[in-house]
């Protein structure tokens, strides 16, 4: 049917050619050879009589001029044979064009047409055999009548010898012409019948293809509606999942911001502590440098004083020694005091560092404890969700099993297994729409007998719409065992 739609011009030309050929046969057919009072075929009896056994019959002299000669009869037979051959060639050409134009429709209905053709051929053969038997009986009766007629004609054999020969030649020519006309009429009738059968088969195939196309369009429309509804449900589910993901992302961002704030506070505290330590260390270094400068200046003054006192060394040696000792003692005491103060400052720094480390460790432990608690809560929530999902999956599995049992029982009430199928089993996989109809074709995973499989498909089609499930979130693809 799709090929006819794609090539409408070829289809129109093929139909036009069929109509022209039919008109040609109707015009050229000899309707005088067919009786109009009876629907039965008029049998033609051919009598084969030996020329010597026919009696001579005297006929008027003017009738001999109307008798056809064998040459004229042969010419008429040749013409009839040529017409029959031409008609057969035209019918063959028409058949070829029609076959090319209707190839697509015949491919779809090939099997049904072949079965119908076999049945029609069988019926035609039976009718032909019956007609042949009737013709044979009539020929026998006419042969008996001819024998009686021959007996009557034998009395006038001597008187009509020459006329008998002429009638014999005329009878042979007329018989040849009748046979040729009969053959031509039979060829035309068979061609017309064959063409009508092909037209009927093509029309039946076209009607069947159109019905299948409309059914397929209806199924496609239902599937498109079902797919649109499923797409809408999937879109709603996707929006819900996206909203949940957005909320989860916002919670994650809030948690990350809080962790970043805590980390920033910790870094600021560490920075302040490090600045304090650096400041105190700088003060200590400055003080130490000042002490070194003072010491260096003291030494320089001592050297200057020693140079100044070189002239008075003897007089002031004892006093200078005592003064030097006193200064040394004072410097040593000052140095010890400064070292003690440095040790105290260093101890204070170490204590401050230890306090900072202890505080940072306590803060770290507090953050880790909070993180562990959050992780434990997250794991507990994940475990609860997993348990809930497992429970839902188990409930869906139970509901799916119950739904499959309901469908199997519902279909078995509409199932008529073929005879002799006891003990057979088939496993099928199919997808059911939300309206309760089977989507696509039924997939047979295990089925050894085609008739058994066909009965299952027929049961599913007659059982539609199938029972609806108790839940809307079940998988629509089921695996069912039919036995």
C-alpha cells in the first residue's frame, strides 16, 4: 500500500490498462457461442467420423457454393489463432504491468492470496473435471445418435458419393473452424477470469493493507499519547530530582561556607599569634642588640680610659684595678640579670606558644567532633533512606509479581490452547501501557510450537485491556510463563 501511495501515476496507468484490456476482450468475444438461458457452460461435442463411413447425401446444387474450402477454413483458423495469441500476449503484458504496480500490496498479502489461489484452483479443477465428464457423456450420446444417423444414411450411399465427399470436406473445415473459435473463446474467457481474479485479489490486498494501515495508525496514536504522558511524568520526576539536588547543593554550600568561616577564624588567630611572637622576638633582638652596643661602647671607653691612664699607671694602678674589678663585677651582674630576663621572656614565649597550640588543638578536636557527628548523621540518614528504598523495592517486586499473576489469570480466561498442546510451556516478555494494552509485539523467549505461540498472542489481544497494577511506579515490562 505504501508503494501505491508513493507511485499514484503508475497505479492509475495499471488500472487504465486493465480496463482497456477488459473492454478489448468484451468487444472481441463471440457472444453467440454462449447460451443466455442457462448459467451452465455449453458443451461442444466433436465427432470424429471416418470419411468412408459417411453416406452420400444429395443436396440442392445451389448449396455447394456456400461450402467453405479447406484453404479458407485453415486461413480463418490461422487468423483466430493469431488473435488468441495476440490476446494472450496483451494479457501477459497487462499482468506484468499490474504485478509491477501492485508489488508492494501483493508482498503484504502474499500468504493469504496464495492460500485463496490454491483453493480457487482446486475448485476450478473440480469444475473443469465435472464439465469434462459432462462433455464426455454428451459426446457418447451424440456418437450413438451419429451411429444411428449413419445407419440411415447408408441407404443413400451410392446416390450421393460425390456430394458426401464435398460435405466431408466442408464438415472438416467447419469442425476445424469451430475448434479454433472454441480455443480462442476459451483463451479469452480464461484471460478475463484470471484478470478478474487478479483484480479481486489486488482489491482485497489493498483493502487489507488499508485496514492494517488504519489499525497501525491507531496503535501509533495510542503509543504517541502514552509516550507523551510518560515523558511528562519523567519531566516531573526530573524536576523533583533537580529541586532535591538544588536543596542539597545549597545545604552543601552553606556547610562549606561555615567550614570556610571557621578556617578563616583559625587562620586569623594563628596569624595574630604569629605576629605577637614575631613582635616579641623583634623586641628581644632589639634589646640584645642594644646590650651588645652598650657593651661595645663600654669596651671602647675602657680602652680609652686605659690609654688615658697609661701616664698615671703607677699611681692609679691599684685604683684602676679596683675600679676595673668593680666595673667587671657590675657588668657581670648586669649580664646575668639580662640573661635571666631573656630566659624569662623566652619561657613566656614558649608558654604562649604552648597555650596557642593547645587552644588550636582543642579547636581542631572540636571541629573534628562536629564533623564526625555530621558524618554520623549523614550516614544514619543514608542508611535510613537505603532501608526505605529497599522496602519500597521489595514492595514493588511483590506488587509486580501479584500484577503478573493477575494478568496471567486474566489472559488464561480468554485463552483457547490448540489441541494436543498439553504439557507445552512458553516464556514471553511484553510491555504493557498505562491504558492496559500491549505495546509493540510480544517477545517469545521460549516457545517451540508456532500454533501454541499464536494462541497466546490471540489470547492477549482478546483479553485487552489487561488489569491495572496496584502501583503506578512498577516496571511495565513483564516476564510471564504460559503453560
